[in-house]
C-alpha cells in the first residue's frame, strides 16, 4: 500500500513539533515501514522483499515519501545479525538462507541514504521491545517473545533490554525430540530437525504437502504443531525462567492453536518447575498483534535516541 497519514492528517505545526522516528520491520518476505513516536503510527507502507538493493532503496523512498521530518530510525530485521557494536560488520545480516542477503549492510545503508542515525535489533527483539513498552510485557521484569511464521525466533527481555552481549540468541534452532508418529526429516538447512525445522511454516508445508492455510480443518496437523511448540516453550520456561511467554507470528493465527499449545505445555511441564500452573496467563498472544514488529522498531528508536522518553516500568 502507499504511504499515508493514518491519523487523518496532521497539521504542519504538529509535524514540526517532533521529533519523529522511522520504524522499519525488515522481514524475509516483506518490509513494513512507518513513522511515529508511540503506538499511534502516523504513516505506514509495505514493501515486498526482493534483493537487497531494490528492497532497501524502496524502503528509503517510502520513508522520504511520507513527508514527515525524522530524527532517527529503528530497524527490527530478520537475521542472523551482527549486533556487536565493536565489529566492522555491525548491523550486517550475516550468513542467511535468504538468497542474496548474506553480508548485507542494512544499518549502514539506511543511515547513509536517509542521513540519520539508526538502531538495529533482531526482528523478534524489536517486537519484544514493543510489547514491553506498550503491550503484553508491560510491567514485567522478564519475558520471552516468540514468533512462529516462516521461521521461529525468540527473544528474552530482562529489565527492558534484550539479551545479546556477543550475538543474539537463536532460540528457534534448539533441538527437539521427534514425536513418536512423525517421520518427517525437518527442513532446516543447518540442523534439519530443530524446532524451526520441524514447526515453522515451511516445515508444515513440506510435511503435509500444502500450505498451512489449506490445513485449517486437519486436527492432527495442529495437535502435532502444538506438541513441538510446547517442547520449545518448556525449554524456555525451564532455562530462562521468564514471567511470561508471548507467542505471535502468522502460524499462531490458526484458530485454536494457542489453546492447544497451552494444553500440551501444561502436560509436558506436569506441575514441575518454575512455570506457573496458570498457563493461560503464562502463555499469551501479543497485544500489539501483527503490528508488534513495526511498533517495536519505533520503540527501539525512542529507546536509543530520545533520553527524555519515559521508559516502561
């Protein structure tokens, strides 16, 4: 869609009263860009992910075309990313299965072409930050944000900060135990049968032969999916001891899947360990829904560049 002032039109003096920040949710299939300084994004555009040059150029032009003066940008990007500020490839996408995107300087190019500073975070880390400021993570000291879609990723937030001193966690690539009746080999090009290789969208399609959207009425599909996801969530609960796990992403839009995951998690934990028995309040959907990534990217920019912004409690 074309960029537009979603607020119904801001007066010129309101725009000049900024600062405003660009949020960039850089995904493997689409990029979403917007401008704002709160959950109320005032301009919004979506770009299909193609090659790096075309995609980043389209992102820059979309932001320029929004007509809002911006002071910085937050980027929540697919990865793996180099997030070590002392590295000469800081802000680069590293080796990735996405064709043509390995060793792409996302942060540097956005900064150079827009002439503003940019902060970068892994996509799930950005979404987690948005949920910490304005969503289901408000008021919590620690939580895990999980997204289940084309891939599976997760981020841990403690005291309002993501956890990656030397690199971001790859919690979608933890090992899982193969379910008894499942002979599927897995699709991860690195690990085959890790959590992502067994339960992300491409795994569902490869296992059953059709996209997940054509499997809505197949109860066995979603029960198996729930069991693999419950394995992952149990591992996060036992090793990270979060106060809550927020689970989003396109696959989780399947009706009834969240309830199945809760049920299978409760069975797997079986009353032992730090996870509370009330799985309904422990495993929740994102309050920001499908907007968590874009809004989180704006929260990232506010967090890095605006020292007067009141942080979430």
